[in-house]
C-alpha cells in the first residue's frame, strides 16, 4: 500500500477514534446523570435501578473500549507497515474492504474462517 493510501486510512481511523472517544464520554455522563437522579429516590426499587444503570454503563463502555482498542491496533499496524495485510494468510486485504472496515485484520475469506474457528481457537489456547 502506498503512503498516500496509508495516510487516507490513518485519517479515517483517527476520525473514528475521535467519534468513539466522544461517544464513550457521552455514554458515561448519561449513565452518571441517571445514577445521580436515582439517588433522590429512597425506594426499595432504588438499588435494582442503580444496578441496571451500572450494567448498561459497563456494557456500553466495554463495547466502546473494544472498538477503541481495534482502532488503536489498526493505527499501530499503519506505523509498523503491516496495515492492510491479512494477519492469517499474509495476502493484501482488498481496499474496498478496508474502506468499509478500516480496522479489518483479515481478508473476507480468513475472517469467516477465524469466526468459524473462534470457539476451537479459544479452546486450543487453554
Ligand atoms: Zn487472509
């Protein structure tokens, strides 16, 4: 991949990272606001509502942090010069796919193999 294209994907990823970081912050403050309002109600149901809001916050931040980690890793691969190369078979990932999924680590073929084998792989590492 030439430097100009790498720069294009770097910008795409940086923009995604910015949006993700922003949405993570918004989700967090929404959840905090919800929890704060919650404190005014001294009710038996209070605790369970608080648990639910904490659960929602946890799930959102987990999803966001996973996405942020994926983007971070893709940016690292740009720096290392391995961006756009399938981590499984070593072939170049089609640019069309990278445009759709800039964080893609595999080409479409390997992605489906990796997803199919996910359970087995996790088992094998134990
Ligand atoms: Zn591959």
